[in-house]
């Protein structure tokens, strides 16, 4: 299921644009949660079932002054694929999980009906983060290290505490999970 949305958030400050990412991630996770369990959000906004990537999300925002004017949200969701012929490291589909076909049109409607930019997103998002508990391997420009997630800032920066107690702060694409 591939789809794009164009939204026009009202009065969303540019420094809080990560709310869009949290809202779409939670909407997808909630809709999928009606079909399967054991779902999580891999920062910043991939949807995972266990250690497999079920959905990817790309977001491009246009700013006007200090506010988000427009947001284009692109979603790729693995629904009825029985096998993958790409070099993606860990894809999984709903069909592979459930053994059943899923109605893509109904799933899209479910997702769209769940998108909500109200308050309380961050608490729900944090509870559903992939590898949110314990130390796990990450890699950045300096190499591999062990760390635990300590938070996500309002602007989307990931906060990690490494196994030496050092706090680390990362923007998108500055750090990766090691599989």
C-alpha cells in the first residue's frame, strides 16, 4: 500500500514539526494493531513488527515563517507481499505475519481516520518505540556503541545514553540501529 498525503497543519510551530511524524506513525500503528500485535515505532517513524520493517514513512515540510505551512507524507506499507525481491535487510508483510490477505482500501481508511495532531502524542510515541528498553547497538560517524533510548525531543532529536553514561543527541540520519 503506497500513498501520499498533503496536509496543512494549523498553527504548528516549525520547532514542533515532529508531531506530524508521531501522529502518522501512531495512526498506522493503531490501524495495524487491529490486525496484529507486537508492533513498535523505530525512530523516527518506521513501523516494525518484532525485528521486521512493516512500513516506512517519509515526510517533507514546507515552512512559512515559524510555522509548518504544508506537509507531504509518503507511506509505504507492506500488506499482501508473499516474498520480497529487494536487498532491503528486514522487510515483512501483513500477509507473512497473518497468512491472510488484507483489504488495502479498508486499511487506508482506518489509517486516515486515526490521524490526530492533538496533544499527548509524545507519551504514546515513547511507549511504542522500538528497542525502548535496555541497551542496544547503534552506529554513528564514530562507529558502533551500546546505548539506551532516554527520550525524543519535541523537534525529533533522539536522546541516547551510552554504556559509559554519556548523553548523545542525534538528528535524523546521524545514527542508525544495528540489526
